[in-house]
């Protein structure tokens, strides 16, 4: 028996006027002549993003959803070189604590997926340093929420630079410059163009990092199509994690646009994966990466309710029998 929990990413299609990623460009910031007023506006946007995050968590709890990915765009310009003196955490402390307390009270797993420009295997020192600043911001937000940052940030390996082996080794070299507190926060995901499951497993096993298996990415880009042969190794990367194993599920938009995410989840495709892993783990948390966000989760659950060999637990969870 395996418990499956579904989650969704950042935005809700059901909850109106609740964007957690309102932003402000540096060009807009510069147009405000009074710097203090410009920073105050940045802080108001950040507060609005966190207030909407709390609304999204309440919406999720009301829908019995226990897994949610926070947007990495909560604080606009947080790491901009011209704003190094801005203590962005100070005005957010109360809201961050409230978000953390609510997630704990409702037994919700929340985490991050930093943007693609966060590259730990970059050939450029300045990109690595900026990536570490961004990861530190994620760490501070989690600490501000009172949440253990361990295994709360999933990342891709990074740039391939048309040299897979050298890029993997550069990741290992640069990893030595990553603070231990940040290292503990990281999970790695196989991608659909550069680093396949075997490449990512190599790093995860060597460095003790959990691997978040992306089934759709694997179908789009693989060395060995039989991912099941490596499933035991994937599970093993999670043996020291305080959290259940996690994976990503999405569906191709079309045969011609296979790598692009569809609006909803193909139930048959998802259950092909689930049937293969049934009984191998007690619980698996599946993050839905679909254009329709929470609506995709609700529709998938409606379809799952209609089939046999499952026991529905609540609005986002079920047991594979």
C-alpha cells in the first residue's frame, strides 16, 4: 500500500486576485526619485505577496491539499546589487511566522523551486555568487517561517555547456563552496534537455542529495527508457530525509510539443507511473506541474475517484491498493 498526496504550484485558478508574485522592475524602482519611498513600495508589494500566499494556503487547507510550492518571486529585487542595504526580512517577520504556523497546524508540506538562473555549476564566478545569494534568500524565508529548510528547494543541475561530464564535475567542485546550511536545503531534479536521470543520480549519490524524479522529463529525455531499473536508487537518495519522497508529474501539451506542460494531467500516464512504484514506498508526494494549477489537481482527483484499486483519503490524497 502506498499513500499518494497531490500538490500544486504557486498560483490558484480558483482563488481570484491572489497573485503571490507581484513584482517591480529595477527600472520602475529607479523612476521613484525618493529612494525611501521606492523601498517602501517594494515592501508593500512583498507584504501583498505574502498575504496572498497565506490566502492560498487557507484555500488549500479548505480543499484538503497538503502540498504546495511557494513562488520564488515573493520579494522583488531582493538580491539586486543596488539594494544590498535593504533589510527585506524586517517588515515580513510577522507574516512569515503566520505562514509557517498555518502550514504546521494544517500539516502542509511547502517548498520552493528557484528559477532557472540559479546555477551551481556555472562557468562564471559571478553567476555562482548570485545563485548563492538567491538560495540564501530562500533559506532565510524558510527560517523566518519557522520551517526546517532541510530538503525544501528543488533545483535542476544547471547548464550543460555542451559538455555533460565536465558540467557534472563542475557542479561537484562548486558544491564545496556552498555553505552546509544551503547544501542541506537542496534537492535535484532530472531535466528534459541536459541532465537525464542517470546524470542526476550520479550527483545525488555522490553528494548525498535527494532526487526528485520528474516522470515527464524522463520520457522526453533519457539514456535508458526503463526508469524502473533505477527506482530503488532514487528511493535510496531519500533515506536521510525527514520528508517523504517527492516527484513531479506533468503531461505533454501535444506530440509535437512534448516537452511543454499541458493544462491538465493525463490520468493514464500518471497511473502508469504509480502502478510501477506501488508498494515500494509508504508515501509519495506528487507535485503537479500543469498550466491549470489547482484546477488540474481537482480534475485529476475527480477522475481518480471514478476508478478502482484506490481508496480516497481526502480532497488530494488516496491509497494505492
